[in-house]
C-alpha cells in the first residue's frame, strides 16, 4: 500500500476507476497496493523482478486469504500470490444473497473497480468453490465470456467417490 503514488491513482482514473470508489473500498475493504513482479504460467504472481502491478486483497470470512495482481494495460491477465483465492469480494457477494438472491460477476478486477466495486470476479475457474454460486437465483454476467465460462464451470461434472456398502455378514 505504501508504494501507491498519485501516478498510480491517476492511471486507474484514466482507465475508468472513479476516485470515490478507491476511497470507499479503502475504508471498508483492505486497501490495494502496487508491487513489482511477474506472471507465471498457471496463474501465479511472483513478487520481485518485473513491472508494477496493482495488487488487491482477496478476503473470505473477513480474513485475508490471497492477493490478486494485474496490470491496467492488460486486465484480463492476473495472477494469485498463493493460489487460495477464487472470488474477488466473496464476503459481499454472498451477503447479497440476503438482498434478493442476485449476483453481479465482472470479467476482470479492473471491471469490478469500474463498477464501483459491486459484485465480484471469479479468479479461479477451476475452483471447487464455484459450486457455491449455484445458490443464487440469478447471476448477471459482465460479458458473454463470463457467462460462458460460468456455464461451463457450473455444468462440469464433479468427481464422485465410488460408494461401497460395508455390511457385516454373519454366516452360520
């Protein structure tokens, strides 16, 4: 967070993020930061050498579980620091089930910020936690790609264990 400069804020503003959104989420959500690093194949972000990335916290059950890193010039490409996060803004997303059973999903963390940080972003399309999204009556998707990815993820068959009955047999 200490690395965030006015230049970084100006860059976000130039790509459509309102300053009041940044101020509001900084009060109610852990603040974003800027870190140098690079994307690894497989969706991981390695801190260290490389360009500056926006780094946003991923919070579940009011606890920081991961960080997602991305660049404003290529927001469709992001990486997770430790690979535990699957949904940006999860706590607010699941709290919205009590407000009408409707969820908004955006394509990228940048799109989420542009939408005043309302809704969420699926960060890991292979996460088993995606099944939790089945509990919503309606999910408004930011674009056709998100809708198609969500449809595939929710309709994917899940692995089930082989079931075996363990009866005790008494033979006389």
